[in-house]
C-alpha cells in the first residue's frame, strides 16, 4: 500500500475510532476503493464491536459494501435482511452466517445498524453485504446442489453447459456430502463411487458423457501459459463475490473484514 507517510508513523490508539479512520484515509493520496481490516483472533467480543464502530465511520466516507469472512452464498440472506426483508433477525443470524458466527453479539448489532442505516435511503446510497468464505466447515461441507442448481437455472439455455443436465446424477445423496467420515476414510468420499464403478453411473446418461465428465474431474490444474492481461479488475472484484443468480448490487467502495487463522 502506497501512503503519504511511512506506515509505522500511522500507528495510533483506537480509543478514538473516528480519528483513526480519518488519519488512515488522509494518509493516502486517494481513498482506497478496497480497504481490508482484520482482527487478530476469533472469540473476543470486543473486536467485532470495534469493527462495527470503524464501519460506521467508514460509511461516512462513502464505503457502501461490507464483506465479512462468512459463507458467500449464505450472506445473501443477510443482504436481503438489511435491505428491508421481513425475515426474523434470529433466522438471519442462524442461516446467513457460517461457522457459528451468527451467535456473536457484534454481528447482531451489525445487522441492526445496517438495517437502520439503509431504511429510507435510495438504492445507490445503501450499504450491501457480502461473504467471501467458502461454504465449508472443518470436517464436512454441505451439498452444493442448491448453489449449482440456482446457477444453472440462472443461465440462458444457449450458455448452459451440458453438465448442468447431469447434476442430479453427479451430486447423488446430499447426506454423502456432509459425511464427516470422509475426512478420515477416502473410501467414504462422495466422489469415490464414480471412479471404480462407472457402470453404475453411466447408464443414467451415456458412457461417452461419463468419460467426458471423468476427464474433466481428473484433469490437473495447471498455471496459465501466458501472462494475464493487465486490464484492471472492476472495483472490489477481488474480494466481493455476488452469486451469479443475484443482480450485482451497486458498489462504491468495499470494506473487507477478515479474521486471523484460529
């Protein structure tokens, strides 16, 4: 980050969050479009409360998108709520945050403030909410059926890949995806049956389509052979991901809040 003053000279006490925000932004020739903040650890109630105070002051400086370390798909429920949806806040805290973060008092306070802030404001001036974490836990992950089906249904037919027609056969039973035994036993993995037993799967489509899908899954990921285009990404694209079936909300500037590894 390029600043007008050395970073070590910017350090200050956070007993005055407004002054800290003002000093940080003043140290840049232009305010950053994407501003990332972090807490040193989970489980300390004071950190999310301080975060909320900083976010309130950043909103005064024009920041209109907030991205937290939580399930990027589930976060849509939070964004709907702060935009005025009639969902009960306890339901939103339970379903809109992953990793149990909805139980953190600071996140309840954050939702109350964001909803109050957005009330009566024009769409362009509202704050929107994003998640930027994968929808996974330590030892299991929910079935991606809901996300993949929603994405496939969103695409116009000419753009929909053939594999969209194979989703049900490929996904199998949702319970297999959240089977924690697969963490310790590869034989329990949801993908294991597709490898040794193609005869059990291919009749639902065709041997040719099975072979094509299997090649796609088995193909190693290689780095690009050419230098990526220097074309700059749109503001906040590196951190805020809007699920493809939701209309992208207007983004002026983005605040990312990430926690250190536990």
